[in-house]
C-alpha cells in the first residue's frame, strides 16, 4: 500500500515531460553533428591529393607531371624545407604548392636558398602571410577576382602563346618596374613574373586551376602550365608537410598567437551565447514563490525521517540542538518570555528559575549545554527535556 501511494504521488517528471523539455536541445545538437560530418566529408573529398603530382584525383596534378615527363622534364616531390633548399639551382624549377602554410622561419630559409640560385620559383596562390618574404615588393589585393578565365594582356612569351587561361583568383600589385604583369582582372594582374639574379625569376600565380587534372584541358591551361613549369630540365614540387621538423619552430609566439583569430572570436561568441541562454532559462529572477506540496506528509513521518538521517550520519550534535531549540521555543510563552528572546540564556534562564525555583546552572546545562557523547546520553537528554516541559506546564 505504501509503495503504491509513493508511486502515484511522485513529483518526479515523467519521460514524456523530460522529452518535451529537452527535445529542442537534442534536435539542435543532432543538426550540428550532421552538419559537421557533412562538411568534413565534403572537405576531405575536395582536398584529397590537392596539387599533388602523384594524384589522379580531379584536384590532383598527375596529368601535368606526366605531360612534363613526356617533354623530358623530371618531377620530384619533396615535403621538407631542407629538401626544397637543397634542390634549388639554376637548372631547377621549384614549385611551392602552399606558400601560406610555411612558417616565418621556413619562408626566410626558402627565400635565402632561391634568391641567388638563378633558378625559377613558382608560388601558387600566395597571400599576404607569405608574399612579404617570398616575393618582396608584391602585395595581394583584398578583393579577389571572381572571373575565372582571363586574357594575357602582356608581353610574356609563355602567356601570349597560351592565350586565355584560368588564372582568376588572387590579384596582385608590384613595385618592381621590370616585372611582367599578366592576366589582369579589373586592372590588377593575377600572374606576375619577377626577374631575379642571373636568369632566375619568381612566378606568382593567383589560382592553382591551371594545374588541376580536371581543368588542364580547358582554355590554354595546359600550354601555360607546361611552359611555366618546363623552362628547366628539373622540377621540384614542394608540398609543405606538418611532419617537417622545421614547421615546429614557432619562435617566441605564445599559444594565443598560434590560434587563428576565428577561434578567439568564436570563443567570445560562445560565452555571449551561454550568458544569453542562462538569462533566457532563468526561472527565478525575483523572490522565491512558495508552492503547495503535491502530497500531505504527517509531522510524525517527517520527524522520523529526519531522526533516521541524523542517526545514519551520527549527527548527535544536530539532533540535540534541534531538541533543545524546540523545547526553548515551547517554554518561552509559558514563562512570559517573548519568542525573540527564547534562545537567549540571559532572558530565558532567570524566568525559568523563578518559575521552578530550580538550579540555574543545571537548567543552563540542560538547555544550552554541550552535545551528548553517545546515543544513550542523547536519549537521556530527550527524556530530561520532556520532563522539564511537563513540570513547567504543571506549574
């Protein structure tokens, strides 16, 4: 009977109530996870083998390497800075597939090796992080070109023979008066040839499209790629890798310096969102509102339950304090002491001694004394307090 009553009167939320309250959050989490998985799958498929001369994927460059091989140009892939620096020479074209992935230390080392090598250095879609070191005097325009196919509009022989090509992307400007500026978009070129020491030069291309397998047969992409990459008998294809030990040299940068700015702004937005969510979900912005209990519990059951908790925790001090406090509260109006002074020894004890003509020290020990040392002393204290209250009522 007791178990049935407890079950039917339980105030715990049901499974349906819990689902109703949390389904919005669960749905949002599921959508975020699904979006993250979809984005990861799309990006992983799009970036696999990107600009790798060994890859036959749409965004790989194996077709370019094989066409160069047919023309007697050897292609070698390197993934470390030391290999790229050692390969720099007058008979070598060094292609850097991702210049912006290089650290400041790597950029400086690569520039020192290629500056006086009399070879050709090709930078694929470099932006502000790498241009200042690898191509001094060249700056990237913040507005990119949304027009993919462009006309040469320059005197560079390779560009004139290739004709229109898919070089649209990052646009550049240069302070070098001897530079060849080609394939302009809205007045700014997307391909630069900057002469260097001897017969060496640096080629800056604003987009990698002319090297992709799926774009090589479009426009004059193949002609332009073969002429730019095949001017020397050896081609070294540098694919920066995180396994390169030189990439771990962060200099004096702190952890926060290494974090992209997007992460910092994202963290700030998360804190703001958490604050707004806490404000939205706050239920008690004012004083507490008492609510009626769903069931009525008898006082005896409450006392018994609390007593069992005190016993389980060996909290004889708390039990004794509760007994003494309750006794003092009931005795005060019987002897003419206000409820506010019921727990003040200087007000309660003199009035109680005058009513009973008893020992004031014994009454102090009984009502305000130390906690009992064991269970037997606690039971004795309860009996004495009951006897005192009965005696006061009789008097």
